[in-house]
């Protein structure tokens, strides 16, 4: 009897599998019941390769007047869960966020542009809205339609890591946030060369009180990328006198349909001035693969420090795996992330598993559900850096976000 | 007897050779009609993604292509949440630009364009002759068209689909495509009911892509996910060199 029921189910599945493509095919064939007159009327003679009705390239780089845009988002969340694995204490908390940003974009000519963006966030401790911060304020200038300059406070990051996994540790510009910079991009090879000089207010406001802005206290960096076949190579470096020197290189290619990257970085944290010299090394490998229903992301990071040829800190290993569904189930888009760190020469293990899903429930309104679970040694990386806002080891986080572009 | 056998085998090989030659020539002709060697190409693309039960999303883009150097640049214009995002393809590599983080990510494997049923390969020049060989031919009436149906098998593993069936009209324009997996499972059906003549080339101006696997039951009936691409303002006007650089994406993005 069981066999018969299973057989009927199999037949039904087979019928659905066969009829679905057939239905789609009939649907498609109907599109060709009327011939395409555009081609049949022999418009070749009439059509002109150099047409006036083309994409207005100038309109992309020039505008009649200033353009003001903005974003607004508000999030309310509640979370609750187990405080630690050794006791049965439960904790519940709630928080609210509100952010808004405005931008002004002026493009008077094809070679010049002014852009600034400001933002503010609600301080949840005293419900104050502080004055707007300047996020970016820069001008773009293009010389001879070939060399591109950007001058002013700007955002920028390099590196090949995935922010949502191990946080892009190959980015040599990790100290760039809030900097004022001059960036130049020159077309060179298959891609180009980027040159950068920058200074961060944090360097002059307190880190070294006697430091004053000048050519000898700025940081200098460059990035060159080149492609050969399906292999892309990149090299970047940064130097700041007496402070830091960094070098990074990566190779990225495709293997059996997956992106594969290998990245290495070395830092001399004393800018070659210390004796003996100390170096930090890291190596990152990453993988990205997707099909029509799922995205798979994976990273492995190794880092170590060396002083005068001796390993002064035990080396660490970190792994991260992400699976994100491209399709929705009953309106929900689920995802899963798993991290694991093996620190101090495989003696200190910790990790975190995060199950999450989100769906839109009304225009501009999204509900997100997250279930972060942390495990391992109390002093382990992921026990100390939990996704739970209150550092709980297992919790349920439900948030509601209202977002709108202004 | 041996003599006849040699003649028959010889005939089989020569016919097979002619067949292979003609198949390759047909693919080369098809490629030539929709490729833009010797000139640049630009157009506005509107991509409408229909997910049954989940509504539709509309993405508007501007596309610049330089087939001679195997480059293209796609700038997202709408929706506002994605405005300023861009794709720069140079050779086999694709840079994705995110204006929020001002960051470029290089990739070779990200195949789906903006989470639609279109792949990035749908926006590049046609390379059927380089990537596939004809393994079967027949004739079939496709609506108002008397078409040749070519069965293709990939000769490289760098393509998204190892097997294809294409319906080619009397002008050597592809009207319908079926993409198959290695196990011969139908993955996508593409219909191109409209082309526009630009100079002596043709641009598909209306494309319907039906995902054979993705979809859901709506009111008791299975509906496939589908993507409709419409192309406006196709042109072979020259495009400045700077457009095909990362700097240009930074310059025009929001």
C-alpha cells in the first residue's frame, strides 16, 4: 500500500516536472505569432549607425542644477536569550536606531563635480540627535578625459575580503575613515593605477599631540590591478613615516564556476624604524559561488606576528562560511552564517552560528529575525565579538526597519 | 567489398566535415550580426523581474559596450536603492562597484545580473562560434517564422550552460534559446521577438527569459519566474575611452 502511494506521488511529481516546461514553451512560442516588422521591412538602409537618439553620455556627468538626495531609516528591535552557557540566566533587551543622511551633488561640467554628504543618528542613551557629521566632501576633476582626481574627505576601501564574513582584513586603508585625501586614477594596463595621499584628523587630534599636518606626516598608498585571461592580479601598499608600512597582493580567478581569491598582507607597524623590526602577516583565501537559488561564501584567515625572526604571538586561524538563499520561501529570504576561530595555535576555539531571515511586510517596512548562537572558550574571538547586541550566547533578535530614499 | 567500405567511411567523414564546417559558419554569421566589432555600442536597458507571488521589480540601466576590447560598463539608474552601482567588465573579469562603500570587488563567477534571471553573459557580445559546436540541426515552425533549430554543445567550460538549442530565423537572427544543464535539464528559455537594425547590425530590443526551475504556485497553478528586458536608444556612436574605467563609475555614481 505504501509502495502504491509512493508510486502515485512519483508519477504526480513527474507530471508536474514535464508540464511546467511545456507550459512555459507554449507561452514563449505565442510571442512569435506576429513577425518582427522591424527586421522584415529591411530597415538596414534606413537606420543610421551614428544616431542622435542615443544615450546622452554628457547627461551622466553634467546636471542643470544641484541634486539633493537623502535616506532615512528607523529600526526597533527586541532580543532575548541565554546570557551564558554555564547558568540558566535569560536576558531581554530592546533598542531603537534612527539614522538619516542627506547629500548634495553638483555637476556643472563634464570634468568637474562637487559632492557632499552629511548624516546624523539618534543617540539612544539620551534620545538626542547630534549635529550632522560630514561624511564626505570632495570635488572630482578629470584631466584630458583620461586622468581622474578626487580631492577632499571621501570614503574608500581596498582588499578582497567579504565584509560580512571576516571583515576584509587585506584592506590596507583601514585607517582611512574620515580622512582628507587626494586620489588620482590613471588608466594603465587592463585596469589602472590608483595613487593616494591622505591625512586622518585622528592622527593630529590626540594620537601624537605634537604632530602637525604636512607632507612628512601624511600617509601614501597605491593600488595597481591587472588582468590576464580570467586571472586578476592586484598589488597595494601604504607608507606613513615612522608609523606603518603595509603591502598587500592578491590573485583572483574562477575555478569550476567559483571565484577563488588568495590574498597576502604584511605590515611593519613601526614603519621600519624599530629595532628589531616587527612584522604582522596575514593570508586570506576566499570563495564565492552562486547558482539560481543559493549563494555560497567561504573564507579562511591565517595571521601571525614576527619580531626579529621569532614568533612572538601564537598564530591564529579563522574560518567563515555563509549561505544565502536567492529565492524566497513564503516571502522570507533565509540565510545562514557560521564562523569559527582557532586561536593561540589551535588551543582556543570559539565560533558563532547565525540563522537569519527577512521579508518585506509593507511598503518600505522589513522584518528581520536573527538567531545568533556563540560557543567555545570564554576569551575566544567569537565569544568576545558576538552578533547579539548584549553579548548573549544564544538569543532571538527581532527587528523592524523602516527605510526610505528621500 | 573492402573498397566499398572505404568509400562509405570516406563519404561519412566528408559529409560530417561539411556539416561541422557549415555549423561553425552559421554560428559565426549569427555572432557577426549581433556583435559590434569596429564600433562602440550604447543603449538603455530596462529589466523587469517578475517573481510570482512576490511582485515585480524594475531595474533601469545604461550600457556601454566595446566588443573589440571585450569591455562593457553597466550603470544602474533605477531603483534609487541601487542607483550608482555599476558593472565594469574587462576581458573575463568583472568589477562590481558599490557607491555606498566606494569599493570595487572583482569577480568572475557572479553570474546573475541584479538577482534577475538574466546572466551577465546576456550583455556581452555573442560568442557562439567560439564557445559551442553544432551537434544537430532540424527545421521547425516558430509562430510566423520558419526556423532552423541548432543543437549546440559547449567546447569550453567557461560558459554558463553546456548545452543549448537555438531557433534561428531566415535572417540568421536567434529567436529562441533553450539553455540546458550537463544532465540535459532545461534551465532557461529565452525568446527574442523584437530586434532593431542599427547600421548593418541588429540589437535585440525585447527579450523574455523564463527560468524553467524557479517559480511558485499561484492560485493552484505553477508560474515560472521571468525577466523581460527592453532595450531603447541603441546606438553605435563612439564612446570615450574613459567610460570603460573604474574612474568613470566613481565619477557618475551617486
